[in-house]
């Protein structure tokens, strides 16, 4: 039987939340921002953006220097 050495804790505050890393709440339709990343990181970055954009309609495009994100609705 395998045992683990994990300490179980309670009353630890969960930090962060939806839209915490990106400025969707401060944007108006047509605004965009650039996330600087390598071409290899585009897919993972796009996934992160879509996950955190719940409640907002966005579009993304790979551009020179990273990933550009637009608020479209």
C-alpha cells in the first residue's frame, strides 16, 4: 500500500478568481491587449485566456510578439 506525505490543511484562503489576470472588466467592446509570449506558448496562453474570460465574448489572434485579445461583445 502506498502512503503519502501530504499535510491536510483547512481555513486556507483561495486566492485569485475568474478574470483575475486579464483586464476584461476594464475594457469596452473593440479594446484589445497583447500578451507577450513565445510561439510555443500561444496555445496554452489562449486556453488560459478563454478559461478566464467567462462572461465576456473575446477573439484572439497570434501576432508578432505574442497573442492579441479583443473584447468583441
